[in-house]
């Protein structure tokens, strides 16, 4: 557990496990602590670098809204600091944008690529969803916004099992000012990113993973990404919601570990 100054800001990162290097890029506003079972499972086979994205979690505060290209440079700088000449890259949710940038623009550094819950571009449906999230952030009480996000991100069986955890998160949010502007800036940066021109430049083997019941980044994005990336295969999970790598971690590991271990 440590902080490192990267591109003008201190980022919180963790390095765990032993084996071939693997960089896990989480979605904006989340970090490795939110998915420890996944990190632990990966670390049994890999040296896993995970970190809190710029301006979130345990790193330094920073304005939000940076492009996927800027955020990808943070991951590349951490790889340099860890002396990872090459690594496999796993992008989760918003992290798939940064992972796509790395694989397309720095192909000599990326061994294998995993994209879990990706989006290809800001289509009409995605704009509608993100605009609703921005409106909710502006108008909802913070504790209600916690539950609103949970409804979007996690599928019902997971919410039921972890109801008390979500209730506690909501209780902790009561009375705290919600930074709706930062939330909107993050969502606008997601909408502005278009991965489609990058896919043809990804030369490494890729595994694209999507859940059919994903409400945030619908399954058609995963299908389109898998079709556009030259050496890609598609893994489909029938239900698990947007955060299926958290809600159905064992199934996810069962698929991604054999894919990642092929280059070892």
C-alpha cells in the first residue's frame, strides 16, 4: 500500500501477488478495495498492480473529467515505476476505455487484454442513461443517490445479499454534500470517448466480457467490441449486472485466468 507521484499527482496503488505482471484498471470513482476477492484471485497467479483512479479514493484530490487518454497515461506511468516492460491489462467498466487506449497506442507494452463491461461510444441510449445519472446527482439526497447507483450497477440477488452494506453506505452519505459537478464531469468524459477507431489497432489477444442484463453499458457494446478487435473472443454471462466481476467473481475468474495464463 503506497502513494506515488504520477503525472503531477499522487495516486494510491497496491502491488500484490507473484507471477506475470497484470494491471487492473478500475472504473472511475472505485478502487481495488471495492473488489478485493477479485484482486486476491488474480494475485494467486500474477503480480497485480491496482490503483485508485486520478482524484478518487485514497489518492490526492483532483478535478474530474480527464479524458481516457490522459487517464491511460497514469496507468502507463505506474507500469514504468513498477518496471513492467510489458503486462497484461484488465479494464473494468470505465477502466475499459483506458485499457483500450493502452492496447491500441502502446501495443509493445500490452501482452493480453481483458475488457469487462466495455462501451464502444456514446450512443443515444448511453447518453440517455448518463444524463439521468447526472440529473439524479444534482437532485437526489446523497443517501438516495447511493441506492440509485446500486440499482443500476448491481443485479438484484447481489443487492439482496449485501443489503446491509448498501444501507450502511447510504447512512454514511447522509448530510454530506454531493459533488454533482465532478460526477457530471466524469460521465461526460465517458460519453466523449469513442473506442471504435482504436479497436483495429489492437494486436494482442483480447477477451471481451459482458453481462446480458447490464443496465449501464448494455451487452451490445461488448458484442461490437469483440467483433471489431482482430484477435478477440467474447465471454457472455447471462446475469450479474454491470459489476458482474464483483457480483459473480468466481465465474469471472474461471474464464479470465485461463486466458491470461496462456502467455505465461
